[in-house]
C-alpha cells in the first residue's frame, strides 16, 4: 500500500464493512451500522506514533483496521508495563467511551496501519437504544479486566518460564495460529523481562523442539510441552 493510498479516506461502504465484521458493533441492525459509519473517521497510523497518552481527554474509542497497537502504563524509570496488544478487528478506549474520563494508559502504534475513530457522543445514543450492544461492551471490558488481573498476578508470583509460556499460548489462541507474529522485544515487554532473558529461554525451547524461531515470529511446535511449561493442562 502506498502512502497516498494509506492517507486516502475509505468510502462509507468500507467503513460499514469494518464495523459489521467487528464482534462489538456487528450486533447492531444494518441501518444503525450505516449511521455509525457515517460518523467514523479513518486515518493512517505510523509505527511508533503515540495515539493517545495516559491523562488525555477520553473522547471515544479506536478500532484497528490494520496493524497493531500496544497499550501500556508508562513509568518514570522507563520500565513501562505492557497491558495489551490490540490487533486488526479489535477496539481500544472502551473505558473512555463509557465514562468520558481521561485515558488510563498510553496507546502506541507497533506497526504502520490504519485506525478508525468513533466519538463518544456518537456511540452513546446507540448504547442507550440497543441494550445488547451495551452488554457486548461490558463483556469486552470484563475480558480486558480479567486479562489484566491475570497478567499482574503472573508478574508478581510466577517465574519467567511460566509467564512466557502462558503469553505465547494466549497469543496463539487470540491469533488462532500456532505461529505467533511477535518480536522478542515485544514478548519481553509483555512478560516484564529483559529481551536477553526471553531470548535465552526461547533458544533453549527451540533446542528441545518446543518452538521454532524466525525474526518477528515464534511458532509453537509442541503444544503439550508448552502447556506443561505454563503449568497448565490442555
């Protein structure tokens, strides 16, 4: 895709298609999806771009059309806590959408891509008119909260081997592939460890036939062994 194509605003049909495929907004009647799409704005994002910062006004949510976004809690010493990675078809900013309060984390583009923004004032009337959509949003928020609670618990109580194995299994399940598209740096940030420590573990697992490695990708070769490393049962 050229830069000119990335900067071009898609037509209404393309925005409707994106919303209809989304697990959250796809529950709306067709006419409401079309109405919401008319207010949506699509723009390119660049790798490394800060899409919003913790404390920024909570104007609404972002839907990722292509690419990946990292959601993190920044720290003064540079040891940021990575909360989540948002991929194509997923949304971020649901809390601000509901309460309008300042952002609770930073969102940074991990790759080039495209995002669609939806303003809070346009979405709230739909939540009021369609209880099923409100329930779907609550489900999304509960899932995020559970994942964050699990991540905090793992960081506090589990050794790196367990954290890394569980992270890879979650990513594989989310992407529905045994081959996870992620760099070792991103993995290290996700599990709260150094890249060197993650690399040593992955190399050992590769030697044991549990994973295979290529730049930017980790493929799980032995899922049963990975579950054992994660101290889980299949």
